[in-house]
C-alpha cells in the first residue's frame, strides 16, 4: 500500500467558517512529519484488474455499506424518497430498543391488543400479522419478536399504543424525533408499520444508516433479526428474510412490500470479519428482491477489503487556535479511521480534517472539533470525528490582540474577495 504525501500551503482561517485542515502523515505507513500541516493523498496500489469491479444492479434505489466504518461501496438513487413498506418497522424497533436502554420500558411490560391494532394489523386485516388476540396482553419482548420475525403489523401498533397511547403520536413524536436525533433528515412517518400512507417516506441511505445504528448500538437486540421462526397463538411463522437460508453469514434485517413502494429489503451479512449492509427498494417481485440483495452483498465481499488509514488515538494533524497559549492544538481520532478499498485495481484516497476554525481558547482535552473526511475516487467514503489531544490555556492579552487583528484582516480580505 503506497502513500504519497503532498504539502499544502497554509492560507489562514476565519472563525465560524468551515475550513479544511490537512491530515498529518501519521498513517499506518509510519511516515514521519514535521510541524507543518499536510494532506494525505493516498493511492492504494493493487494488482492489475482481473475482473470488472463495478456493479450493475437492477434495483431502482440501492446502497451497499461497510458496517464498521460506514463506508459506502455502491449507491444508486440513494437519496430518493420512496415508500419503505415494512422496512419502516426498523424505526419502530429502534424506538423501543432505545426506550428499553433508557429504562423507560421493560421487556416484561405488557401491552393490550386494542381493537384498532387487531383490525388494522391483526387477523382481519389480511396483512402480515402476529395473530395476537384482541384484548389480550402481550409482553414487549413477544411484541418485538412478532414485529421483527413475523413482520406483524398488529405487534407494531400495540407497541406504539403502549408507549405513546396513540399510533399517530408515536409516529410523529417518537419515530420522527428519534430519526432526527440519529441524523435521518429526510424520513417521514405516518404510522408504526409501513402500511400504505402518503406520509411514509424513507431513502435507502437512511434505511442503511438506521440498520447500521441498530447493529452497532443494540447488539443484544439485533440477534432477533436472525431468528428463523416464531410461534404465537399456536401459529408458527418463518422469518421473511430470504437471505437467512441462502447466504453465508446473513443474520438480518427486514423485508418490505407495498404496491406503492414495490419490493424492498434491508439485509446484512458477515464474512471473514467484515459486515456489509445492503438496502434495495422498488423491485418488481420478491424473487428479484432476494436475488438483487444477495448479488450486491456477494459483489461487495468479493471485491473489497478493509484498510486502516489511521490508528485510534494516533495524531492526525493540528487545528489553528485563537487566543491560546499555543498557536495550534494536536488532533486525534478516538476510533480507527478505516475505509473499504478494492482488492484488485487502484483506489485513490484523499483524507482531510474538516473543522470550524480557528478553535477558541481555552480548549479542553478530548473536545470534538471536526471530522476526518476520506474521499475514495472522488466520493466521500467515510467520516470520523476528531478530538483535541491536549488542553490549551488562554493566551496573554498581547496574544489575543494579535489573533484578533489577524482574524479581522483575514475577514475583510475574504469579504472583499467575495464581492469580486
């Protein structure tokens, strides 16, 4: 793996404006560096291509993500809003998982199956159901099994009513609010289960973000997605995920279908220590859905491998400081910065620190100031937060005055340049 280090000229900063600091050469290649700021322009050299590493998919919308880094390996219309169908149940499940984690809900809590839940999502509905009996009480644990494994619409409504008192309130005040907290800015929810409603819209990118979050942050609950069957009310139903029985390492997540949205699924599998997440939507039938998801996962495992660019807690560069007893502060990434690269061929990676600067003193050690952003072949592949490695105290009155004057001059210069 070869690295080329390119020094970039320091151009100054303006407070409140996003600026790109340059990553130092503190990468796995153990390159040495001085006190300057650098950009790591890394070219991953492999053998001559022996196969087509591109992917030709049939799904109208699709995305393939490496779970640990969040690196996007393939995307197609990934930000197009579509009906998510039963894949939207992942959002309901996440809200419940989070409520349990916070102690607001217990797995042993029991919720009543209302007539509304029974008629809209139970046996009379003609939709996917857990077959929970009307007016019966079912534990949160069993409702989660019913919602995840059996895709029970009645189970989702019962969870929504039990937590929020009303499904619409659950969709607006719990699902939507939680989605925004997770950085899902486009998704909208009108109910708990994805049954047809114009208000139910998600992108495959945000479905992938949600799946990754569930996998990484709720491992104790994620195992439910890999269970192959569940019996309730003496009715045994298999998991609807076709990958569980057809692909090595497959262990989640959720399928979906509505006439409006077409056939879709969120799937995940692990092979040789690497976990990939696939999302497809808008396909014409269940067979195409299964084939497309499996084909994309197999392509990802066959053509990519994970590389560590920067080790955890290793210095990656500096941020300029305003009004401090030091002119700059050292930055580190608390987690390893990893990216997926092609096994065959050559990927050009460019990594930069992006932060709002200069950072005003005093500064605490461990303070988040920005991100390491890695581009692969011109597209953002991964983004990892960076933190200050040391504390910086307030500088002298003279130092603060000099920094203030410098910022004023730079600000005037930039304002003038913008008018040209």
